[in-house]
């Protein structure tokens, strides 16, 4: 057993676990919330079946039966990070990484990538997110097994989709990167084309199995799919839009670092690291392509895989073109940082002239800087979110105090928020920090669907909110129209059996 941990895969797993626990320690020891997490208290799994995440729903049923469905900061976070570490080890095996230092860098990058930060912001379901990632990576490993590996891979893809549909691009990206590596190492292109077609069939089989299970469970439970993030139309691909979506996926992938798309490159150090690693990757590709004699088919296949890879990691654009894509959904982009490490590993011990050491040192240096940049970014995000949580808690405490002081207030009255809070005093020194998707600022949290949960969780006060129809009718009454907007004096008033908090003038 000890020897197994000395393999590149074991090294990657250990590096991911150690670096992950150190990087995310703040999130494991502090309670922070976003718009969803505040409502999943003291436990729960959030939306499952209605978003097509049927395995998440089953997971919740099992946890409730066992009494283990609590939203625990430390436990959920540690299990999630250990699952990431295991996934990083399997990734190194699939990509056949031979160098332990390069495997360690790959493991650390996998554990600190911004999508891991966003995953921990939804800590009530972070454990199953880790399972979904493990399934997505494990499917690539299963595909390489000789005895019915394709069937196992299709099953793992199906299960990964049942956790979170956005992990499919990770599976596709790993398969493409693995085929590219083997092509560069001189494997027979016809055999690789056959394996690529088998992989496409396996992915299609996994998708079909996912949709069949989803349809059956929706019919059995009577649940209807929600339109959130285009989930209900996922898979209904328009052939007319396909070329446009492929071009979009390709260009967005190539420019994500320079434009800080999805907050995956939020500092100059990270952007410069990606730029340098991109240049070094091109140099490595030239060296590897020229290192041995190649047939025309081998050249064509290598170029084709290079062009497909950006589309593969950004395939979520093709899957859900009209969705609001954010950090959590783009874990597959961790593979972009792995590309130079894989190419350098392909180079092996051979040094192509006097520039060999320079290439090696350059890749290791900038990959290390990329990891460090993400470590810093993770802690910046966590610190900002800590203050957002405290600020929102205090703001809602102040609002509750004002409501209780209004003439005619009694605890049995329901509340009606007219519009959204637009308080010019609602600010803070952390408001200018650009954070990962999944982290919300106080100005957003006080207007989220879960805003009254802050009263319940932090003030031990349950608030009944009026139905939207009643709120809309109240907003058009002359009495409410004459009220000033919050936080001005008179913006809170008891009207009949309702506490009205006027935040906006609604047409």
C-alpha cells in the first residue's frame, strides 16, 4: 500500500489533499452563506429532481433516513476535498503522467481551481458535487478498461449527470486530452480514431440512460422540470445553432483568461501565468510533433484534437446555450492548466537541445505561480464572503428592529416587501471585490428569494411572507403609493393584517 502512494497518481492525490485542506481551511472553519445556503438550514440538499439532478434527490432521501442531512461546514468540506484528491489521482492515471513533480502540480491545481471554491459555497451539497466529479473522471478511467469498460463508463457518466449536468464537459475534455497525448506519443492514429468513436458512443449511451431515468422518475414523482438555467431544454440541441455555438465555445475558451470569464482568472498573476503556459505549450507541441516521423493521418488527427479540446472543456455552452454560466459550472477548465504539464510529461527525460531545461523550468515555474494565484484568490473570496455574511446578518437585524417599532405591529402579522431594497447606505469596504459565482454581496442577498431566512437563522424569528398576488395588489393601493421608500421614515407601515415594507415604487 505504501508503494502505491509513491506513484504519480498517489502523489497527485496526496498533493491535492494537503494543498486543498490548507487552501480551503478558512471555509472549513467559518460559517458563510450565499442565497441558497442560508435557506438549507440546519440541513437539506436543495433542489434535486426539479433541476434534473435525480441522483441528488436520491442522495437526500438516503441521508434523511440516516439522519445525516445536516449542513455541516467542516465535515462536508473535508469529504468534498478528499473526493477531489481521489479524482486528481485518477486523472493522472488516465493521462498516464509519469513524473511525480508534474503529478503533484496537477493535483494541487485540481484542488484549488475556482470551481472548488464555488462548490464549497454550496456546502450543503458539496459532498455529492465531489462524488459527481469523481464519477466524471472515473468514467474516463473505466473507458480504458478492456472488459466491458465502455458499459461501466456509460453508467458513471449517467450517474455524474444525475448529480450535476455541468460535469459532462470534464469527461469529454479528459478523453480528448488523453487521445491527444497518445497521438503525440506516436500511437497508431486509426486505433485512436476507433477509440474516439467508441468514447462518443459511450457518452451518448450515458446521456440516453440519464434522460430515460429522469423521465421515469419525473413521472413516478409527479415533479415538473424547472426552467432554471435552461435545464428543462438540455439535450434539445438546435442543428441550426450548432456551428455558432461551437465557434462561441472555442473562442470563449481561448480568451477566458484574458477576459476573466466566469472569474477564472481574477488577478494579473493568473492571467500572465496562463499566457506564459500557453506560449510554452505551443513550444512543447512543436517539439513533440517534430520528434518522430508522422503520417498525414497522424498530423490531421493531432490538429483535429487540438481544435476540439477548447470546445470540449467549454461544452456547457453547447449543452445549455441560454443559461447564465458561472464559476461552479466550469470545473472542466482546470484541464487547460493541465495541458502544459501533460505535454512536458510527454517530453520525458529527453532534452531537445539547449532549450529543454528552459521549457521544463518555465512550465514548472508558471504552473506553480498559477496554483499560488488560485490559493490567494480562494482566500480572498472566502474573506469577502465572511464579511458579506456578517453585513447581511446585521442589516436584517436592523430591519427587524425597525419593523418591531412600527405602530400596530404584532408577531402574527404577515409581511409584504414591495419591490427590492435599494438602500444608498448599503455598502461596505468589501463591495468592490470581484468574487466567484456562487458568492453574493449584501445588496443581492437582502433581495434574494431567501432574504427572510436571515431572520430565521440568525435572529430566531420566523416571518410569514404574503403571496405575490397580495403584494402586487397592495403595491397599487393609494396608501402604499403615498409611502416613501426604505430606509426613509414611514416606509414601514401596518396595513390591515400585513406589515408593508415599501422598497420601490412599482408600476
